[in-house]
């Protein structure tokens, strides 16, 4: 079903912003009745709290059909309820990968991640951001993030998150309950007591509320009050684990051993995986003089804890202490040691740490080397040698910000050219290129024989598109080191970038004379020939290189370029794959080139496969993350792209061009907040970076910041009056303010300055809001001189559909499909036209769209509705359920699903879907029909 809909049709006709994203070539969704029946049975078992049975049925369903989204969602919830938190996270991740909307699984997934002590993921990862989620889900997620933030030792931010949740739902006791442990941990007992009182006013029958009140009383020495609160909690919920543990522990302290034993028996029955029950039992057996029974209980503790990774207990010091004490009680001191070290680690500060770090490095144990040096530097922060060594390690691991900090500290102790060079290289990695250039220039000025600094500086100038500066540095190096072939090759590269092909050729030829076996100058000469259009000469030169060394990666890449330009695509692909196969562990360019090649050819699946070559080499490298995001978008998986791009933005530092690229992709993936953050970073480093300003204006509009957007647009017009970009953005501002006449005027001005497809489409869309016939005329006039402009032809079809001219729209869509027979959006929109015309061919067209883009919720919905209209109820139900899970905020999807459910007699589910649809308001087409149907079901 479409993403947005015209007033006269039950469908959306505007194409997505990322229309250029390529379609997946995956199989269409299957509808196996066995899998559906297994899911329905699992749902019943889940409601009866039969988690093992639920899990078995769901896994059986996945064996039959792993594409059923409800199965993965319910499996995650069942695994979480059963205590298998790692598997639950995997199930939820699979659901997201398959297209389930984040709002459906983000809260239970966060619980699963926190249960594994991966708190930082919940705090930092974009997939756990509350932005864009429904208010109720935001509130729950904020409280979970608050708990995680408190666990990692940041109570101030934890309280801030709790306040944000409270602002969303002031009547809920949950925010007050969440505040209590944070206040207790910070020893703010008066505030904790106040939070407890407010929680119990809102929910006087909350077992959790009474238990937390008891913890406050317990911590202040009010044993009687604590016991009363624990009793109240357990009267409301006899299996409340924390209350049982607390009351049993209090009873042990008071010598009421039989009362403690009674609670332990309940605890061991209701929470057999909780080691605290076995530990308290061991204490009771020891006090009773039953040594064997006590050892048996301690063994139960270690059997529960030892198989679990130590990291799971990172924020559970009580569990760590239990593990240590249990092993110690069993006289297993070697096993007790890591538990105790995790609780109270003593860090050595001896200078021998520098030697130890070298040993770790030799063993490739990087983390231990860093740990050793970090510990040492806490006691000896002035040791410049240790700082430099630690900086070098961080640099080699891509932690450029940390390396820069280390080198700045080293320079305060001793000013050496090599220190400036390392600092400059580190700053390059953070994206602070201006600062990096200054440091490299300082190193080069102090010692122009600093080859590494000079090469890095020239490369930096080339990256910043400052070829003249790069030529200057390269000439200085060449003057100092005239017999260095590498320097001459660098000079040739810089000269070629500056446009001086003749001088570049001379430098490359000189490099070749100095070292005839040096292949890079010959590759440089081949590039010059390719640029000049001398493909035969370039091919002959590269063939000679490959005859001498068939594994020359650079030669293979350039030869692939020659073949692609000659339209020998199969040979180009073979050469790129060979280059990737022969590239070194740190050489990403060949695999990146292969991904780009497949994307250029429209092969999303092949591009995704090619990214595996990259992720196996450098999963966190920026170019790799960009490639992953692009292939995710091309494959119709914007959620995965958002997650990847969030990581990329963090790693990009303040590299403005890279951040602009990331922000552009973030917008294509639907992450407006992410794009805003990336652009703010870019503009903080380069305030006049016009491409970032233009994109930031669009982001401001999406976020409702029209005043900011208008100011930026005016600034662009003032600086570049001969560019249409500022006027176009000014039109966007007016359009958002519903000032239609002003918007049309601005768009017309932009189109007069730059007569492009993009400017015409902006103008045409604005005109269509008040005069559909005039919008159609604009498109038709444009197409008279540009009949091959498919984007405008599609806009014409959309306009015809919106105006109710279905026959003309059908003809226009078919005209596009004659040139692009597998374009998913065009097929989807044609299917909607056919549905509106009650054309029997609607389902066949919808299925073709689904085959082209099987993961798009609106296309899945269209196919489901077409199946319903064709009388294929089972197929319709399966598709619409899938579409609803992928995008639960689309009211039409929920209306369609409710309609089909009602037709099958599932009135309860139908009412739920229809009520959910109507929560979006009454302004969408079909809302009236949804109201009527809902009323009939009550």
C-alpha cells in the first residue's frame, strides 16, 4: 500500500525520497498455512505463560517459513520471559532485519540487552533512541535507559531520563519507582523516600512499590518497617523475587532461620535460576551444621554462575560477590580470583607496565597492552615515553581521538618533530583536518626530512582538494630527497590532481627511472591515459604490469575501469573480484570498488554480497560502514542503514565532507535526528560549508524549525544569488507554512535560474496543491522537449491519479513501465489504480511490485489488499500482518488488516486494528469506512 494517499484514491502516489534505491531480487513472501497454525498455537501458549511450549512451536514455524514477522517477535518475547536473554536479543534483531517496526520490539530488546550487561548499547546505540517512537514506548524506553545509565555510574543523566519519561506520562507510577534505586545508590535517601510515597499514591497495590519502600527502610536500619513493607509486597505478589530475597536475608540477619528457610523454598521453586536462593540456603545449612548440604548449595551457585560470561555480571556486583564467595567457600581460590578482581581490581602502577605492554603487543593482545599502560599512567602521568607508546597503540586500532589526546600530553613534556607528526596523523583520523595540517606542517618545518609527516601532509592536502598545497609539499620533499622514487610518485599524483598532466607525466616517468620495478608510477601514467580517453594505451600499459605481476591490485583496478568504460561489464567485474582477492588485510579499496560497481549496475543483492569482503577486513572502518549503509538502503532495509550510519557518524569526528555524506544517507534512511546531529558537527567545524547548510535547511524543515530554515535559505541567496538552491529552499519554507503562492513564486524563481528536473518537480508539486490541471500542463510541456525524463513522467502519472483521471494515470504508469518494467514504486501505484478501477489484473501487478521490493511495507500492504479484493483471504491476512509489523503507524494498513480479520470472524483482533487505525485521526482516506466497520463489531 502507498506511503501517502491522494484525496480521491485509497492509495499514495508520491514516490519515496529515496526512489533511486535499487530493488531487492529476493523471493516473494510465502504463506504456508502450517507455519501460520503453529504461530496461532504459540500465541495461545504464550498467553497461558507456557514459554517452553511457545518457543518450540515458534521454532517449528521458522523452520517452515522464516519470513513470518509475528513469529520472530513472539519468539523474542517468549525467550526473554524464559530467561534466555541472549537468544531473545537475536530473535528481536532478526525481526528488525526482516522489517519489523522498531516500536514493536525496542523495549523488550532493551531488556534483553541490559540483562546481558551490555548497558552501553542501550545508552548509545541509535536503535535504542526514543526519537520517533510512540509516547508510551518512549516512556518505557527512557526508564530502561535510565536504569542502564545509573548502573554505569551516571546518576545525574539517569534522573534526567526519568524526568523525561515522567513528562510523557505524569500519571504513571513507573517513573517514581525507577527513581528509587537511583536515589538509594546515590545515598539520597530523603529523595528516595519521597519518590516511594508518590509511587504508592499513584499505585497503592503495587508489589514493586512496597518492595522498594522496604529497601529504603532496610538501608536506614528500620528493620521492622522493612519487614512490614516486604510482607505487603509479597501479599500482593507471592512470587516477587526481590522481595523474597530481601525478606529471607533480613530473617537470616535476625536469626529467624525457619522464616528464612520458608522464603528460600519458595524462591528456589519460583526462581530456580537465581543463585541468591542457593546461597542463602548454603548459609542456612552451614548454621545448622550440615556441611555437605552447604557445599551442595554452594555448588548450585557456581553451576549457575560459571557458565555465564563474566561480562553479564559487569553491573551486578552482588552476583560477582556471590560467585567469589561460593568458590572461596568451596576452597576453589583460582576460580574465586576473577570474580573478586572484577569487584575490587587492584591496578599496578609500576614502570614495568611499559615492558609488559610490549609483551602484550608481541602476542597481539592489544586490550591488555592498553590496560597495562593505562594503569601505569595513573601513577606516572608525566612519562612521555609511555604516553607515546600508548598513543601509537590507540592510533593503530583506529582510536584516533584518544591517540591525539595522548600526543598532546607528550608534547607538553617534550617538543619533538616525531610527536607533532603522530599528533597530526591522529587528528586526520578524527576529521580535524585544519588542526592536523598545522601539526604536520610544524613537524615538516622542524625537519623537512620527516618523510612520513611530509607524505601525510601532501595526502591531506589532496584529500581537502588543495592540489596546489600538495604540490608545494611534494616539491619540497623532492628537493630534499631527489632520489626517492616514492616522493617523485607523490609529486606526480599531486600534479595530476592540479590538472598539470604534462608535469605529472614527467614526475611519474622520473619515478620509473629511479626504480624500474616500482609499479605505482606506471599506474599513474595509465590513469592519465584513461582521463585522456586513450583506453587502448592504458590497457596495453596495465597489461604489461600484470604480465610482470598478475596480483598487482592497483593495475587490476585501473584495468577494470578501462573495461567498464568500454562496456565490457563481465570482464570489469572479474578484474574487480580478482583485485579484491589479492588485496592485503588493510586494503579496502578493491572491495569498495566492487560494491560501487554493483550499485552502479543496479545489482543490490550482488553489492550486499560484496560487502562481506569488507566486513571481514575492517568492520568499523568508515568507508566500510558507508558501503554497508548504501547496500542496506539499496536492499530496502532502512533500519539497518540507520544503525550503521549512527556508528559512522560517531567515527567521522568533524570531517565535514564525510559527515555531509553520512547525513544525506541518514535522511534517505529516515533518520532525521541522526542527519541533524551529523550536520551540526560538520557546520561546527566549517560554518560556511554550503552543501551542509543546504541539507541542514531541509532537516530544519523536517523538524519544524521553519525560522532557522528560512534564515539559512536567505543566507544562501545572499552569498550565491545565481544559484537556485537558496530559492528552492525558500520555497520549501513557504510550503511548510502553507503559504502556497509564495512557495510557487520561489520555486518558479529557482526553476528560471536552473532549469533542471529537480527544480521542475518542486514547482510542479507546489502548483498541484492549488491547480491540478496546471500541474499536469507543466509536466506535459516539459516532456514535449524531454520525452525521456522518467522522473517527470512519473510525476505526471501521480498528478493524474490524484486528480481522479485514472485512465490517464494508468496509461502514464504503463509508459514508464515500458522503459523500467521492474520499477517497484511504479508497479505499486499502478496496482492501486487498478484496485480503484476494480480491475482483475490488480493482484498480478501488485505481486510484481512485491517481487521487486519484498521488504517495503506499503508495497506489501498493497499486495495484501489486492489479494483481499481477489478473494484470497489467507494470502491477504499473511501479507497485511507482515505490513502492519513493519509499519504499525500506517492507519490504512491497520484498517485493511482489520477488514480482513473481520471477514474471517476474528472480531477481537479486528477491533484492535481498527481502533489503532483511528488513533491516527480521521483525515486519511478510509477512516469513515473504518469507523463504520468498528461500530458493527461492538
